[in-house]
């Protein structure tokens, strides 16, 4: 049976609206990248500052290919522009989905955007805080009086990937709270498998952190465990409230 013409029209209207929002988002990223490239040298100096201040005297930063310095300048500038344009991108995404949401759902989206951004920045901030300790520890691995040379490209990629890993790992509590809030996973499951969750957090911390010492592992494990318990607490409160409201609605 063919779809009603009005249904097809609404579908193509949504596609056209999505196209406009994507174009505007890409324009924002392009403009942000221009700003990031303008300050590209300053961003590279900022990222390499922990190395200059904390690496051992035998460790040196070096460029290993003719294009490496230019490639890093482009990479850091574009990443900086993407981060700068993220609020605009989120705004375009919000304008696309908002018309189809109820008022309560719109409030939840606002909370999710702010919570996700805040948790991501917490992860990045933790990365920046523990980076000097990792650099100092790694740069001390030298044989006698031998010199250590770190590639600028490898160092920048290491910092960027580490920050992304921490930022993504810090989204775990938000995922937990959402699963509980939507009723997909009851709080009792997270309580029952708390020990297993702690073991998984410990394994992730051991893999993601740049050094193998207990200090850097604990720097990631402890915040994630605290966020796990906080998310479980708030998720349990939301779950109890939803159970109280449902019988009233049914009545």
C-alpha cells in the first residue's frame, strides 16, 4: 500500500531540514577551524608545555620528517576549531530534534547535553592534571647517559587520544543514569554487579593510563568509582519516583 502524499512530504521536509542543519554545523566547524589554525602555534606550544616543564634533561622533542611540524599545526588547529564549534553543532542538532519532543523530553535533552559536556571536560581536565606525572615517569627510562628523543607527532597524538579516552570513559556514569531513568536496567543490577564493575574500571584504567604505576591508575579509577556510586544514587531516586508516579497515572 502506497504512503499518503502528505506523509512523503513530511519525510522530505525532515530530510531538507537535516541537510540545512548539517550544512550550518559544517560551516561552524569550518569557521572554528579557521580560528584554531590562526592560534595553531599557540595551541601546539600549550600542548607541549607539560613536556618542556616535566621531562627529564635527557629527553628532547624532535621533528622526524619535513612535513611533521606542518601536519601537527593543521591537526591541532582543526581539533581546536572542532572543540570551539561544538556548542554550535549541538545547537543545530537540538533545533532539528526539538520540534518532535515533549516539554519534559526537551528538559532531559538540555540536562544530557550539559552533563555530557561537563563529564567530558572533567575527563580532559584529569588528563591534563596527570599528564606531567606520566611524562616525568616515561622520560626517565634511559640507559645510562643516553639521550631520549620524542617525536612531536607521536607526542601530540598521545595527548589527544589520552584526553579523548578519558573524556569518553567519563560518559559511563551518564549512560548508567540514563539506563536506570528509562527503566531499561534496574538499579539492583548495578548494585549486584558492583564488584565486577569495579574490576572493569580497574582494567580500563590500566589500559588507558599512560604509565603503569598505581598513582596514575588510581587517578582514573577513584573518580570513575565515585561517579559510579553517584550515578547509582541519582538513578535509584529517579527510579523510585517513576514507580510512584505510574500508579497515579494509571488510576
